[in-house]
C-alpha cells in the first residue's frame, strides 16, 4: 500500500460516517467487482467491518444507500429543458445505464431493492413530470411511469451485470453471448435470423425500449 493510500484510509477511519462509507462503496464498486461484501468494504475503508453496521442496519440498507446515490447522480446529469420531455427521458435512461455499468455491483441490485431515498424519489418525480408535460393524466400517467421505470431499472441492471463479466476491452455489447447455434430443421426461424440476432446490441435495444414507451405516451397524450 502506498503512503498516500494508507493516509487516505487512516483519514476515512478517523471520520467514519454514512457518507464516507457510501463514497468508499462507490470506489470499491468502481473496480468492477461483481458484488460488494461488508468485509471487503471494511478492508477498503481500513476499518472493522462491524463499524459499518453502526451506520447501516443491514447489507440491504447499505446497498440501498449506494443505489440511491447513483440514481441521484443519473438524474442530476439531465440538462434538457422541462418542455422537451422526450429528450429528458432519453437522457435519464442513458445516464442511468452509464452509472449502472460504471458500478455493476450496485446497478445489479436495482431490480430487487427499493431505496425510498432522494435518488429514487427524484427519479419517480422526474418521470411523472415528464409524462405530465406529455399530456398524460391519472391511470395513463402512472402506467407510463411504471413502464419506463421498470424498463430502465431492469434493462440497465441486466446490462450492468452482463458487462461486469464481459471482456473489458470489448468494443461491442451483443445481446446474445457467443454464436447462436440452432438446428434449422427444429428451429427454422432461429436459423433464418441467426445473423440478425447475433448483431443485436444491448444498449441499442435498451434505448429502443425507451423510444417505444415515449411513442406510446405521445399517442396517448395527443388524445
């Protein structure tokens, strides 16, 4: 360990609080680890792992705080004006995907954790507002919010998990891992479309889903 790294850990140990733990968790997740353990986080902090539980009652509480932090950062990156609701939703989706890929051990938790924190509530308010500007109300409003939220969270989480185990130097992100081999006598349509299927990219599909929901909101809002 370098002197500077040792000094940083000593400083963090001396001022261990919830935000310091969250910051350290982000650092650890940023190394590409597939999962975060309290023990490894304690080592990263230079502190006894039990000290973490003085600030977070459980592992889920810790992961919720980490997830809420990156959700808040994703929303903060949106720059399109309020009236450009389509652009705002595209930016939120792309930013969320970016942050989940950067911190895959955290992004992978998005489908199983509800944080109830500022990050999550900011994202909910953001999407409800975007669809309100689109002209949606009542049931149409909440259904489109739920569609967008579930697509962004599940899609970004799944891509983040897949990217964490993929070749870090890969220039593409295929939907299918490896060649899609199929007996044309048993799976004729798979065999017929095998080249096109192999060319599918996860990010393109993710953003195509966002566009589909936006287009639905445009149609409903127009009526």
